[in-house]
C-alpha cells in the first residue's frame, strides 16, 4: 500500500489484529445486564497518544468495551505510560450509582494476564481486596471474572492494578464492569437487527475496477451515475500515482431494465489536474460536485473543499467553500500532510467532515458544518461521543432521508481494521445520534471497509473494499437488508413553466412542510441544464412553489403522508405572470372542506398575496369564492361568501386598504370540472384572486 500523501483519501494501515477464537464472543443476551464504569476516580499514569485527543487515557476504560471481542492494541483502551513497567500501574473507576454485584468484570484487550490486584470499595467507603495474583501469567481469555464474597457486595468503586513488567509487550484495559449474575457475561458486537448471515457483494467488474485502486464511490441520487476516485492508472492526469475522479453510467436494456455499468471515463479538467483529486458528494439534481481541496489558478491545490457546477459547457472551475475557523491538524506536529473526507447532506445545507481538530477524541472525528445566510459555512461542530471515539472515524455518508449516517470506524467493536456502521440522527441537532450498529460480517471484512453510498431509492449500496478485489481496492455493490436501510424518500423532478405560454422559466423551487413555515429544501431550475430535482422524505405533506421576480406561483400540494416506499415523481410547476387580468387560484390551501375558518398554514399563502399587493401599491384585486355542488344551494352560497369575507378581513388586517379589494361569492354556479368524483370536486372548491389593475 502506498504511503499517505497530503490531501489524499484515507490510506489503510494494518494494526496486526489478533482475532479471538470463533464462537467465543457470539452476540447474545445475558441473564443480568452489566453496569460498566462511568467515571475515572484516579489513575497511576497514561500512555501519550496524539497531541490532541483521548487516546489511551483512563477514560477509555469507561463504558461498554470498545475493542473486544477483537484483541490487539487500541487507542480506545487505557494503557499506562510505560510498557513493561517493573512497578505497578493502576486505575480506579466509579459507577453511576452503587450496585449490588456478584462479580467484577475486567476486559484486557491485549496481552491479558497482567492484573495483580482488584479492590472494590463498597457504599460505606470500605475497601475489599477481592483478587490477588502475585505471579502474573499470560491468560488466553481476555475477560477476568472476579467473584465477590457471599451474596455479593454493593460496589461504588473498583481499583485494578497491573504489573506490566511481568508480561512482555503492551498491557491495556478496555472496560471494567459489575454484574449481579454469577454467570459469565457475553461481550459481542452491536449488530443491526436481523442482520443476514450471507450477503453477496458484487464486484462491479472491469468497466469500473482495474488493477489499480478504485475508492470513494459517490452514486448520484437517481442511481444512474457512479463517480469514484482512481489511483495507479496511466490515464490519470499528471502521473499514474495521482488520484483522479472518474465516472461510469448505468445503461438500460431493451426493456428498460439496467444493462450494466459503462467503461469508466476520466472526468477531465478542470476537476482533474496534476494534483490529487477526489469527489465526495453530488447534489440531488446531479449538477453540483463537491470536491476535496481548494483549486488554485496555477494548477496546485491546498487544503479545503470546493464545488463545481455542471453547465452546458461542462464542469466549472472548482470554487472553494469558506468554512469559518476551518483547520485540519496533521497526525504529527512535524508532518505537513493531512487526511480528510466529507459527506454532503441531500439539501446541501450541511457538510459532515472527517478531520482532526483540537477537540477531536482520536485520530479523526466527524464534524458538521452548516450553510449560513451569507453562503459561508459555520465553524465545524463535533458530532458527539456516541459516534466519535478515540480512534478514527472516517468515510461518512448521509443518506437521502437526511438522518441516516453511514461511516467507517476503528473505535467501535468490529470485525476488521475499520468497519462500516450505521447511526440515525435523533433530533434536529447534529450531535444526538443512536448507538452505532455494525453492518455485520457479510459486509465488513478483516480489512478496511468503507465509503458506503446509497442512491435515493435505498435499494443497493456501493462501497470500497480490498477483499476479493482485482488488485488494490475495488468498488462493490450489495443489496441492502431492511434494518440498515434509510427512511424512504421521493425524488421530485420537473420543469417550471409559464402558465400561459407553457415555456420553461428559470426560477427557484422551494419545498415547505405543509402547514408550517419550515423550508425543507430549495433548488435552482435552469431550463438549459435539465429538470429541477429535489429529495423529500416520505410520510409527510409538503407544499411546492417556484419563485421568480414578476411572477406569482400557485402553491402545489404534495401529499406523501401515506407513502412508505421510494417514489419517483414528475411534477411541473407553473408561474403566473403578474399583470392585469391574471387569475390566481388556491385550492385546499385556505379552508377545510365545509368551513370558512382559515386552515393552519393558510396565513403563509395569504401573506404572499399581501407581499404582492405591497410591492404593487396601486394593484386592485377581486377575491372570488367557489364551492362544489354537494349539499343545498343556499348553504354553499353562504359558505363561499363567508370564505371571501374571511380572506378580505385577513388582507385588511395586514394593512391592505379596503378599497383595493372586491369580493364575489359564486357558490357552485361556476364549476371548472364535473362534480362526479371527489377528485374533480376538489377542483371546484377554490378561492380565486383576479388582478383588476396594476
């Protein structure tokens, strides 16, 4: 494997992990849960890790084991400052609350057997020596189980002493726990529910993979274009050992079914140049590529992130993003090189970075930076200790639901030298995540696995792996099993058209949560570069509208509340030119059926009319109310009259003069569709605004 170079993607490094005997640590429930230590009371010494972070510190012995059931040295376990120390080292930990325990559990993840003494302190502060071993010997079992006398003790603290001079090599403690059961505990890997035993990983073949290295796949949301980074290829710009961005497209067979991936093509300048180049994300419409590095006019690159826009003329010269207080520390103080990866949220308002900063717990952690109103990005914020460990977190990917995160970690219990995990965002913050779940041995190998990427349909995943590759790392595809799938989404695409001429109009397309002034996403529509495209989670209702100076956009309702699967929706949006005689129709936006009180969220729609009237200070309008033909004539007439009066009262309350608003109630007398079905009756239940004069 080549040495790491500044600004390159992650280079895989082997730790020489010792794998425990198969079957010893099968995942299973115990008859009594283990309470793991929650605080450090004291420690004799700590091995020095990196300049910043918590590597090897006493805090790494807290909580559930981070290394086991694998064996081997790890920065996620406590290690004393000096290996093979002739004097004793010790660590003392406390528990969230004193607990009655029948045994103490000490997990040694490397060279087990160095423990010489275990002392527990009960709730009264009395010490009890419960284990002594004057002649330490190597032990095959990494778990030391210490039975407590009688029916157990109520334990507040545990002190463990080791003699690392008695056993050659490094000695570490991964975790210390208490159990109310006398049975041996089971230390397993936290797997996603119903993880299948057998998963087929399909190598994408010679069209995509080569004898060189293919890593960091990025699949477009529609699943039709695969971008990736290729190394050790003679067709790379600059030199073969520089990384370039390549892409392959999925062709269709004669009956519309996928036929396979085309031979990969170098994406060329300006994205590729003589430096190392890598793509890390693509926008929902496929028109914006997010790239590692800041591109300089002279062809060099510096640390940072850029984006390139695809136009009719090709990809634009990558423009650097401005991220506040953005830095990435090198692994060593004397080293100028850094490593980084990033993920792009589907709404392009959040970036997830894998970087090393002053508050990083380990080698690299995951951080979130958010787009600000001035188009710069906020200072990266640490995404919390549930995800981040004292080892490396890298290769993030955020699914189209904007909540499901996949990433590679060497700091959570796993099967190899970097496994892929899934975690879900639990609220609107970017620091509260579910406990990461390992994707299982069918996906993760003893090697490094990563760069999970999933199209919006959520059916397949693409990833990089060296296992069963054609040379270096290759790109594989696998079918996702249900419990690791992201939440379903819909791809909504179409054109923005002038309602009268039906000609395309360049505009912004905005989606809001129905009934709320909460903008979900906003994209630009350019007729010259294709359709607009946005991604929306299902099981919600949305409003869609286009925004263009000089036009009014009727709001379109998109009801996905009953959809539990991926959908691909075509929806053209229409703009009404603001001019005398123009009729603006609103359906199912203002009123519930049979009522004249404004619906929740109707104020947002009426405020758009207020804004138009304020902008055109001499404009006068006619507000007309219509109903369907269900029920008696007179009640329908009164309902439509009450509705237009409600609208007029609202506009007047917002400062629009009464003289600029005329009203007319038509009841069911002017249908625009038959009343034969409910869908057609919906078209007749409407409020219309007609511009009388400007």
